[in-house]
C-alpha cells in the first residue's frame, strides 16, 4: 500500500536540476546541481563543491557520488 | 505465518505525515514529518532538523535519508 | 533438511507480544514489547526504553529498529 | 562439484541441540545450545550465557543472534 | 520515470578515455584515464597515479579499483 | 570467458582435507584442515587452532568461520 | 552501451598468469601471479608474498583473497 503513496525517490526526482546538499559518511559535504540518480542513490552533481565543517574545500565541476557513502540529501530549494 | 501479522513497515506506514525521530549510525538525530519511505528504509522527512546530543544543529527543510545509515525510528506521536 | 526443523525466525515469532531485549552494534540496548519483525530482522518494539550500560536513558514509546544494527535479541520471558 | 561434498551448514546441522561457542565481531562470546540456524547464519541459542575475556557476563536464556555479527562458531563437543 | 532521464552511469560513460579523479574511503586518491567501469562502479584506470593529501605517492600504470571502496569520481575535464 | 578458466573456488576445492591458514579481518588467524566451504566462503575447519601474532591462543576442534570475516586463505601445502 | 566497450573484468582477464599487486583495506599488500578471479573479485595468487609498508612480511605460496577486502589491483606488467 505504501507503494501508491509518495516514495523517497520521488523527492530526488523533484530535485533534479536543483542544488542539493549531500552529507557523506566520512563527514564531508558536497553541494551541487542534481543531474542524475539511480536506485542505489548513486548521484551525479554538476558545479559541485566539497565542504568540510562548513568551509569550501574544493570546486569540483561534475562529480559522481557512490550511493553507499551517502547519509542525507537536503533537497530543499537552496 | 509471521506475514499475516503486523510487519515492521506497517508501523512506518502508520507514521506517515507524523513527526518521527530518526537515530543515525553516526550519532546524529533527524526529526521531521515522515513523507515517504521504501523497503530499504530510505526516508524523506519534511520540516526536518538535525540534532546532536539533544541540541538543534540545523534546520533543513526536506531531507532524504539513506536507509543503511539508520539505527532507529521513533514513531510515537511526538 | 534444516528447513524442516526449527528456524531462527520461529523464535522471534514465539516472542511476539512479549518483552525482548535488543543489543545493538553501537553498544546501546532497547527493551520493549515485540510487535513486528521481518526477514531482515527489522523490528518494532512498543513501550520501548533505551539503555546504556544498564541505565535507562530514554523512554521511547513505539520504535522501529533497522535489522542490520542488531547483534542479539534476548527472547526469554522477561 | 563442491556441492556434492560436505557443506559448511552441514556442520551447523550436526551441532543442533549441542552446546556451541559463538565469537562475535564486537569481541563478545555467546555459549549455548544451538536450537536453530538459517542460511544467513542467524542463530538461536538456548541456556545461553555471554562472556567477555573468558568471564561470564550474563546468563541470558534464549537468544537470537544476527548472522552478520558472527565471526566463528566452535561446533566441537563442549 | 527517472529512467528516461540521465542516469549516473551516463556520466561515467561520457568520461571514458578522459582523466578522472577517484576518492577512496581510505582517504587515498587515484588519478588516471578511465578505461572501463561496470554497474558495481568497479573501474579500470590507465596511466594511474595514487595521491595522498595532494602528493603523488606512486605511479601505477593500469589499475583496477573495486567499486565499494569509492566515494566520489570527479569526471570534469582535467 | 574467464568462466572456462580456473576459478577461485577451484583452489579451495583442491585444498579440501588439507591444512589451510585463514586470516580474519580482526587480525586473528585460524589454522586447520579444510572440511567444507560454500560460495560465501563460509568455511569449516577441523583440528583448528586460533593464533594471534603467530602465537597459538586456543585449540578449537571443529570450527565454522563466516565468510565475510575472511581476508585471505593460504592454500599452500602446510 | 558501456557493455559493448571494455569492462573492468577484461583487465583482470588480461592479467592472468602475470604478477599483480593487490592492496587490501587493512593496509596490507599481496603480490603474486594471478591464477583465477570471479565477479566478486575473489582472487587466487600463486607465488604470493605479503607486504606491509613496502617490506616483504611473508612468502605464502598459493593464496585465496576474498574480494570484499580488496581496494585496488595493479595489473601493469611488473
């Protein structure tokens, strides 16, 4: 029955082409425009930058993130 | 036979649109309104905030949480 | 042949509606009435409390526990 | 071809109703009578006790152990 | 529906024969020309070098990287 | 094509009834006669002993080892 | 489409009977002649030696390595 209702991937789909904030298990954070995702929560971000403790560490362009390193994805309008 | 009885996902389904408290493996806690979940226990919370040691760290809006980082979900009426 | 004999999930099934003690990988312990479980050992406990080093830390009401964080479930009559 | 020969689960099957010693990834040890197991190596022990560094820490009655926390099961006659 | 749109592996496919930067869970970094990948995100890099804290540690020639050790792949034109 | 050639499990099969040395992720080592294995690399050793830093810690008789705790199996004639 | 192009396992197949260097998650390194591999990246090396920090620690003969402990395999001609 929960299938007929909203699913978590719907929230990622609605966030396509918007900027999202991704928290990784290693404490790092990536911010970028969500270009693609799959059921493993592998992501591709564009115009990405990597942050640590709120500081921009690196500008990275286009980045593939492996889903199993991800804790949370903030899909609010940034 | 256990299939005919209540299943764990039923408890998540009953908590839809209610505020839940999610404990993660990294010691952080998310609180928000449960909008969506799937069989991997991926969740979407709305009006979410992140806490650590009982302190609100961040207000986050809408957040996708990857299921494999979750320890416990308190689905009691908050 | 081991299928025809008692299986581990049978022990969980027999513990439904009884109080169980759950040890997690992070050293925490949950105690509550077992309401539901599935093949991943996801559990729902009711009237749950969380303990650490034998001390009650929190009363939690109804709680969903993700199976992969569980080490042991004491299903003896409490 | 290895299928026609002895398989690891055969050794667990032969140990049913005997006392086994289970070493967990967190350094703890459970000893008890093996009542049930499955292909995930989930176990149920009866008259179980938990040890640490060779010391009995707790008598536990009937205990369900999740397979992915197990390192080794000593199935020698105890 | 997300299937009809761009998928994460498309970004890897577009990066074939280009230099990519791979961040591993152990803090190491590999840089090399992406020759092959699969759905597990196993990669083969050619003319690879391994870095740590921005320093070249080793020149390695052709290297197979197991997907489950990968955090991020920078697929921007290097 | 690699299927037509030698596969890793062939090496385990050839080591049946011989003494093998098993290195575990927790730094421990088991030595014993390989009686059984399966595709998960679950093993059963007979006349096993457990070592740490080259020292015999325990004589253990017959032991079941869960595959996911294993790093390496030395299948050379001991 | 990436299926029609070179796949990561092709690189392992081309390295059969050649010496490869395998980096493990625990910081150890194995060097030996690649005899066999499978889709889990389980490997068998012959004339293997184990190194740590560039030092030969052990000569080991024939060794089975479980795929999930592997980070990288240097398949360049050694």
